[in-house]
């Protein structure tokens, strides 16, 4: 079992990133996890959030799920403060994780002169 909040915070710490805004959707059914209530189905954090909104976002993300078995259970995108970077949920063969994405630099041959 993995805690969704701890998983995201750990990834942010490893990449030294700060959240700009986020939208996370949970596909876990109520019968599978008692912790998942309706307020955790869609968890959003708007740009320009204040401390209380950030704390509420993390509180709603504080639930356990199985990230290594069956279908994907947590979906979403987390935009980061560093321009052109974001976290995206990825999944393969029932395992899922946050994947750090960075827009590639424009090659010199494509830059305007």
C-alpha cells in the first residue's frame, strides 16, 4: 500500500519542485478503500493558492492505495513552478507512479535568427 500524499511529497522533494497547480482524480471504489470518500474523487489546487488551500489539498490526498496491482487508481497532472515542467501519472502493467516531465530545449537549428 502507498499513501498518495506521501508519494507526491516524496517526488516533489526528490525533484526539488514546488506545485504551481494540480488536478488529481481517484478511480478507487468505495468498497475497496473505506478512506476514499466523495471529496477525494477529484482533488484540485488552483494557481495562486494560499497555505490553507495547500494544506486542504494535501489532507484530501492523504489516503492509501495499492500502486502495484491491478488497474491505475490515481490519475492527474501537477504543474510545477519551474517553467515547462510537470508531473504526470504513468502506468504500466498495473503499476503506477508520478513521472517528472520537462519540455525539451529548442535545438539551435529551430531557433529564430
